[in-house]
């Protein structure tokens, strides 16, 4: 998680190439998740979303799309087992995927991802507006 946080901090400072170089957490989490998916898949998905953002900011759209699609796929699977814990994160991940699609010029697909994410988010907002008020607009870096 420390490497992931370092990468986020570097990205926030505009040091995109260095942030990308610090993306080793994806490989580490993939290895760990093979033996303990319950413990390490959430970290993998967080790292994939952050990687997608970094790649997109560097103009590497196809790689960004692949990372964000992996994240959405994993969150869908996690949400099947723990809806309450992972459905809001799936919505945020769909937002990141929508951003990657938009950056790649696939606006129609991006609109679909954003729409699905908002559809997931709205029941949470209606249920507890204070807790979920900015979920739809927040980057996936928590």
C-alpha cells in the first residue's frame, strides 16, 4: 500500500513518469491475490484504478483502458459476494473506466460507464446522502 500511496502522491505532483514507475503494486497484488483473493483483491483493484489514471494522463489510452476494465471486472466479482462493501467502489471504478474511455475518444462507451456508475450510486445517495454525496465525482484513490 505504501508504494501505491507513493505513486498517487507523485501523480498529484505532476510527476507522471515517476508515478508510473512506482506502480509495482499491481504486480505485487496480483501475485498475492492468487493465494489470498479475499485479502488482496481490493488492493489490486485500487492499484489498477490508479494505474489507469496515470496511463491515461500519459496518453497511453489502450493500456489505461485495459487496467480500468480489469478493475471493473474484479469489482463486479467482489460485489457479487459483498454487495454492501463493494457496490459503491464498483460505481467509482466505473467512473474511472468512463474517464479512460473518454480519453480514448470512445464517448458513447464512456457515457454508458458513467450512466451505470450513477445508477449504482443513486440508491446509496438516497439512503444516506451525507455519506455518499460526492461518490460519483470523486477519483478512485482511497
